C-alpha cells in the first residue's frame, strides 16, 4: 500500500480510501470571510472565520461540526449579529488516521436549519501554528519572523468536520467540485508582504507599524493559502501574472515569469481560455511541498533556483485546465495524469521535440521501478487506484495513457477532446466513463480495447510499457 499523502491539484489529501467515497456530506461551504492578524514575534496568529454553509442533506440540522488546527484555542462562536452560540471544542484523535489530532468544534444551532437552507456563523480563534511534521513532513507551516504559512492542509482555519479522515476527505472532495468564494484580510507588521490565493484588492496602512492586505476569490475555489515574508514582486500586467519571491531570487523570478507566459499562452492556444484571469506564483521554502490552487501555485525555492526545473512550473499551471473528479474512489487520473502529460507536451514546445520523449521516458522508468518493487501494483487498474490507495501511480502511468490516446486519435483531435471535456465538465466534474464518452464522440472511434487495457485493468498496459518506449508503437496496436 502506498503512503496516504498525495498532491491533488494542489492539496495534499489525507487519504484516498473507500470510506471517503461512501461519505455523504451534510453541509456545503458557500463562502468564507477570513480575517487574521499574523504576530511573528509571538509566533501566533489570531482572528475570525465567518462561514456561510448550506444544508445539503434531506433533513433539518441542529448541529454543525468543524475541524481546526490542534494548537488553536477557540475563543468563541457566534452568529453574524454577534450573539453567542453554544459549542463544545476539544482536541481529539482521528479514529481512522493514527496519530492525527485536531480541534473538533461541535456548534449547536439555535434553530434547526432545513434542507437547502443556509447557516452563517463566526468562529474566533488564535494560537500557535507548528504544522503536522510528524505525520506529513511537508507541513512545516509556522509563524516566524522571516516566513509564515497558513494552509488548509493543517486546518489553519475552520473546515467542515468531524475530525475523521473519512469526513475531512469527503468534505474536501465535495468542495473541489462545488467550490466556494472568499474574502480574506490579513494584518502583518511592516515591511512584511502577504501573498495569498485570489486577487489582491487593496493594501491599507493601519498605523505606523502595520499593513492590512485584502484579497478576494477570482473563481469558486476549495482552498485559501496565506504566505507572509519580505517578498519581492515581479509582475506582467498584460496577462495579470505575478510572482512573489524571496529577495535573493528576483532574477530567478524573471526566468519563472518567462515560463509562466509561455505556458499560459500555450495551454490557452491548445485548450481554450480558462475562466477568470491571470496567474500567481508564490515562493515557499524548500521542503514545504509545491501545490496548485485556483489560478495560483505555491512553489518551493529549489525549483526557482534550478533553471533545469523551471519548466516544471507548467505542471502546476496546467491544473487550471483540469476537470474535477466525480469518481466514487478518486484515482487522481483526471488531474495529475493530465497535468503530467501537459507538462510533457509543454517540454516539447519550450525545449524542443526530444524533451517530450525524455519526460515520457522518465515517467515510464519511474512506473516500472515501482512495479518491480511491488509487482502487484502492475496488475491494478487505473480505475481502481483510489480504492487501492495507489493514486501516486497516476502521475507516472497516467500520462502514458494520454500519450497513447494522443497517438491513436491524432494530436489535433486529442486537443479537441480536451477542449470538449473541459467545456462540458469543468464546473460539474466528471467520471472516467464520461471522459471515454467524450473521447469516442470527438474522435469518432470506439476505444473498447484501449480503455480495457489502460483504464479497466492493469496487466496488459504494464506489459506494453515494459516492451515499448514509444507511445506511437503502442498506439499501433489499437489502430
């Protein structure tokens, strides 16, 4: 069994197991109003989170469960008029995730909220942030004088609970498809700069020592990230591109901007425009884990310092051209397989034709090494990666599925398949079966044997990857 942490269009998921797929969410977040003050000298942050939530169950609800970072103190819960609400907050262990602890907040609502109705409440909280390094090594999130980071990966602001792996992941999967809007206000000491999700609306001087930064969502999203440092900002106004980097890396930011411009232009040309506008890159220290959100990404410093890795930014940017998954057990194919293959296609444009082949060969060898260590993995269907907790394989075998499909249908038709799939399912999300239906519709080809070998079972495609390093030779089997 592979480790349960894996990046999903920017968020490291807690698990991709069967229990999450069986979960039926009760509430759906519609909007966040987040207002925090970062106090680096005290190593704490504090503030309020106001949530608007819809009851999506079929019955009235009198309680609302939330989860929050384990070291945060809940100072109060109230309605939007400031009237206190009854609640219980305790640090609990997730019963289905050994070692994971968080604050669970059980809010008693004054009146039952009916099916389809909305509840609004405000949570006041504050305290330290020290991440979950013992469980997820990349979560080094903390409040420090040189760098601070707040992410939903560590429940930095209240999220839907209860605090179980099943419930946290089940709610995340619902939010990835449905999304929510937000407004964010962050107060920091001068001269620190706030880089965050969404669009910066304004910066206000509160007094001689403090700035308040305000952001708002560009599109519905499923996460808010906040990074604070002595950032320098490099911008390209025409395409609304922005790079936040540490002062020593300004020249690298200019090189990163070149990749961003080229990637945005290329993907737009191939697959059409994305809703919203612009893109933001936020540098974070090495070891923190690069992630992509809605029209932005967090990128570790080692990538920016290495010119040979800069083109990998295209992988994160390409997530803007992904369709959310509605699979019962999320395989990660619809996000990470597509992003990995789009990266290979971009390599060809940015570095020349051999670069695509090199990237695909790296994927192939990585997959075969893993299968050599664990032969059973080579027999698992991509459709079952979520159920079997093998979603990391979608990063390396998944792009080969798309490379072979590209060869079968022809590159122009492949691009039209992606365009049609995005137009039809970008907002609602899709299943693997719906992807197949679009591919067959646009190409005019039946894909029965290809789909069976590469998506519905694992042995035949694994054998083909052992035999061939050229997707066109594999594609000939299906023509």
